[in-house]
C-alpha cells in the first residue's frame, strides 16, 4: 500500500463529479519519492511524500532526528527500530 513512512500519508478516496453530477469513486495517491536519510549513523532508503521530502532537504541531521521524534506515532517500524538504538 502506498504510504509515507514518516507522516503516514496514504490513499484518499472520494467522488469524481461529472458535468451531469453523476458520482463515481476515485482515489488520490500521495506523491511518494525515495529518499536516503541518516539515522544515528545508518543510511536508510525510505519512501516519503514530496511535502515531507521538502522539509527534510532543508534540514540538517539534528533537525531531521527532531522531526522524526515529533512524528513518532506515524513512523514505520524500520525507522522506529533505528531510533531506539
């Protein structure tokens, strides 16, 4: 399933509304990108949404760790395991 490994952003469903107002189901997918981050000296490739990637690129390593700790509830198990070390 497509999900950001830091913020937990995933698929969003809703309706496509035609000109005649017929409703059909549709899905919005997150803009996932592969990024490499450094967590306690370990390089880790993760899938993050573009909004999160923008925030990570403008931050240094200490700010990245702080951002990960702020989003502790939505982190993937791989990242949580590395943060615990």
